[in-house]
C-alpha cells in the first residue's frame, strides 16, 4: 500500500510556499493516505525505546528542548508500516517533491535524517532558527482529538522577528510576533524552509503527566563540509553513528 498520498503531494504549490512570509512554510493536510495514517498511528514506537533528553545545553543561551527522541538509523527495528513509510520517504517521489518545493536542482538528492519526537507536560521548544546545514524540516503530526486536547497546547508557532535578530541568538516568545499558529494534530504536516530568520517554537505543554505529544520529523540536510566530515567519521548529519551499536 501507499503511505504518501500522491495526488496531495502533486497539488501542493511550490510557488505559494516560497512566497510565504516571514519565510517559506506550508501547513499540509492529508499528505498521508487515510489507511496509512491509521497504521502509522497504531504502530508508533513505545516511549521506553527513546532517549530522554532533559536540560541539554543549547548554544547561544537558548533554553533546552526537553523531549523523548528516537533517531532512525538503518537497521533500527521498527514495525512494518514504518519501514514502508520510510522507504517511500527515501524514494524518488518524495525526493522529487522536496526538490520542487525547495527550489533545488533536478539532480540534487538532499540527505534526510528522521526521528520520532515525543514530549510531556511542561516541555517547550524555545524560539530558534535551525542550523545552516538544514535546508528544511517536515513535521508529521501523530496526535488527534482523541488523545490530545486543544487546551493542552502544543501548537507550532511560525515566528516573525522583522529581521531584528541574528540566527545565533536567543530571543524570547515576547520578542517575536506569531505569524501563524499550527495545530499539530490529525493527518497533517508542516513543511518549512530554513532561512536566517526562520524562527519557530512551541510554548510549554499543559498536558497531563500520562499524555505525550507525538511527532515524526524529517530534516532535509545539505551536503555541507560539516555533513561530509561527519560521514567520513561514520556519523550522520545529526552526529549519530551510522552503525547502531547494541
């Protein structure tokens, strides 16, 4: 079966995406088939398999991004629906979609890194711009109205600094204007392109202790010198070893 809904991919306007302000972004409903989304939700990895990241120091004085994280590497044991979905992400149809949306050359083949990202009550994502090696980020949402209430928060904020801050700085939410608020629930996703002012973040979650906000994040990496050097050292663009250790 297909997990990516091919007509929905084809219908997304790259022109509208790249013209969006304050930087290119698009909220994309229905990029997964209904059955594909159901199967992926039903087979999400258990949080017990994840690394719990708390208080990890970030550069430039930014607050830590606490979360559970499971980084995908070849050979990771995941359920069959996820193996099928990841194979589609690494295939030509999705790569062509990325090239079209991001204005890349037809021969370009950006390097993808994939991770599951779960967060609990009190977690937040402080305003930040991504590293320059990151061309774009594509976030798929895996909560819905049955397991995540709107008043628990978790919306992704597209933030506008009006050109006032350097990417290597630490403005607060109060320093920036929320240009858009993305409800991170249901069969939908968010694609945004990295610029020197592509600020985004998530305010602290207000969920009960037993509820997790669940995302699957695709990072589109350029083959920069840092990425190539990490590859020489046996690591992926995020610095994770390419060979999973026992």
